[in-house]
C-alpha cells in the first residue's frame, strides 16, 4: 500500500488542481469570483479538511481498510467536483 505521505500528496494535488482550474476558468472567461466557482472551491476545501481529518484519526481498528476508504472517497469527491466544474465551464 502507498504511504500516508503519498496519500496526503494525492489529496493535495487532486483538490488543488480543481481549485486552480476554477481560477483559470474565471480569469479566462471574465467571471471573476463567480458564485458557482466559489461553491466548487468551498466544497473542495471542505473535502480536503474532511479527508485530512480521516487520515489523522488515530482510533482506527483496521488501518489498511481505513486508508482504502479514504482513497475511494477522494476519487468519488473529486469526480463529483469535476462534474460540477464541467457543468459550470460547459
């Protein structure tokens, strides 16, 4: 299994890329500080906080399953955020 450090990096990069994509779209389209973009950014930050909280939970009985669940949740949440972004930028 990948290390916890790699999982943290994956979370940071995936959610950071989504936030960056929103900023680039806003700058390119002239929709600075759009309501839709702000919602996506806020949700990405909330997902980041939630996943990092899960990583730092020390009261886990089965660590391997716990981290597998975190990775699955990351994939689901980033997929949902990308769908929202594509609808907005569409």
